[in-house]
């Protein structure tokens, strides 16, 4: 943390006047689009030739795209907590999706690390920090960071909440948005309804965009912070009929994913277009900072992650590398091919605070404002590594309990159940196909030491032996 704070402070001191001029005199509005389970390559601007995303691509064209952007976790709730607080999930002790329930007393060798079931009230969220500076704060969509009576959006700084509760997915994307979910541990069915409004024929993603547009208008002359974490493109895979049919008509060998998923991606793009249309109609485009990203990689059965390895739930690149686009107010860097600076969910917190001239607060993130504003002399390098800690099990392919460090092009994975190590050079092997741990013993040892030091600093929860574990015959 000390190195991070020193770097942020140094950049802030050197660039404060120039940055203020780049942002402008007014406090910019902030729109943060967060898509659920959108894969790294699932946008046209990210290289997809299958998914149609013209509105999101236009954001990337007008702004800045990060090629090496990461979610703070391979599952949703921890990443959402990191975005709103700027802190690593391990430091928050919120390292698993809520309410979890995938661990098996007899099948899993280790006990999972302990974790909180809601975002701690003592954390100062982006919404709270911005509201203190006069912002109207709106939450529209998926919350999934706790529930009643203590951990809803209104308890964490949001003036308005539309559609947010403790559920991680809607019952249905079609009106009346009802469905059931079976709890993995108890097998009991729980009824879910993401939104109680709407009418026959409504599609949830469209409706959330319309509600967001209404809130933007309601802000009047106040600066606003709109946090729009879509339920899409999380399962259940349900798309609008006309869109599904259009993608289904494409030959299978030319598809990147399930036609229903493709239709859902396009609906997200339509929603972004609607919200940005409202901003444009109000003449606020130049005074609105827009950020677009995802909470983790795409679902294995929904989309193809190549050249990345694995998928949602796994901490190989396919599970944690995500799209990240910044556009609008304060974004002055011209980088048509994108910026390959490694960044993570935690970085959004100090960056937004800086670009809105809001007092800085403690975080694990790096203030990217000097970079995205295009100030001269800011290096395209990151002194502090990126870290992950996931002391849990889930049922996604290629998933395992792990701790990770990425420093420069090097990524070291420590498997918490076996103690095995994997080392990859991502610049040369983005698909993580060549484990170099044995070929690079000194570097492996150095990175492992750094990783363990960080876990102590962050208070990362350990895993412990599970005495109820029943080993299968032939296995230890």
C-alpha cells in the first residue's frame, strides 16, 4: 500500500494543475456501465466479428480502451465490491460470490476461507464519496452485495435504487421477470423477481436503460453518478426473439457463441445507446465521464474466449481479463490501438475521484487520471503488481482456489489446495499454455515472496485442511 500511495501522491502533485484544466471547470457527470459475465473478446472493438455492438464500439472510438484490464475476481460479488470501494476483495474479506454454496464437506480437500455476506457499512463507496460532493447518485440494475435490512444500495450512498437486491441473476429477462433458483447446498427453490414494474412484452435490459434515462433527466442541473450494473449477460440465456433468430441464422462454424447470448450482448449495446442518447439530448456528452467494463469473464457455455484460456470462475485470463473503456470528460489520451497498461477494478475508484475532483480516499487502486487525460511525462508502466486471492471452490470449468500476482508481463499462480505453481509470460503466451515455473526458478521464488507479503498485508483469509474430506480411491 505504501508504494501505491506514494505513486498516486507524486503523480497528483506533478499533474494537479494540468489535470484540472483537462477536466474543465464543471464537475463532470459519471456513468459506470458494468456488464455481468461479458467476455474479453465479446465486443466489436475487442475483435469480435460475431457480436454486434456499434454503440459500445463508438464509445471506444471516441475514448480509450485498455487491452490488459482485469476484474478483481473471476466471480461477480467481489469485483463489484472492489469497484465501489477501490479495495482488493481479500482486504474487504469479500472474496466469494454471494451467498455462495458450492463447497462440499466430503468432496473438497480444504475448508474455504471465511468471507462476508455483504459489503461492510464502514467502507466509503463511490456513491457516498460523490454524494458528499453534491452528486445525485443512482443505482439501476444488479446489486448482489447484500440485502435487507442493512446492505442495500440506499445503505451505501445511493439516492435511488431501481432493480437492485441480493439476487445475482433475474428470475427471467421477460416480464414479469419472475423465476426460481435452486440453492446448491440445500437444493431448496427460491423465488426471484428482479423488478416489480414493467408491462407485458418488456425486456429487462431495455427497461433498466429506460429507467436510467429517467433518473438522468431527474437530476436537473445537479451532477449525477449513474451506476448501471446490468443483469445481462448473466444466465438464464434469454434473448429477444428477432435478435436470437438473426444470430441463429449464421452458420455454426462462424459463430463465437450461443445465439441467445449474442442477442443479449446486442441488447446491452442497445441499452448503452439509449442512455448515451439521453445524455446527448441534454447536451451533457462533453461533461460526462463514461466507463464501461465487466465483472468477470464470460460463461463457458455461452461464448468462446480464444485466444484466452478458460472462462468465468477460473483465474486464467479468460476468467478475469475483461473489456474496459473510458470516454468523455477527462479522457484526452489518443491511443487508437488501446493501452496495454495492466489495470484492475480497484483502479476505477481513485480514478473517478480524481476526475471529479473529489477528495482522495484510501484504496488499493492506482489513480489513472494522469494517464487517461494524456498528460505528458506520465509513463506507461505500473510500479505496483496486481493481485488476486480466491480461497474458494466453484463449479465452473478450470476453476481452483488460487492466489495470483501479475507484475509486468509475468503472472504467477499459486494453487492453494496443492501448493503447485504456474508461471506465464503473457506478452509471449497470452493463452497460458507454457508453464515456466521450473524454467525460471529465481523469478518464481521472487514473485511468490511478493505474493505472500501482499497476502499478509491484505489480511487474506487462508484455507485449512478439511477433516470431513473423503478421498476417492486412488487419490490422496
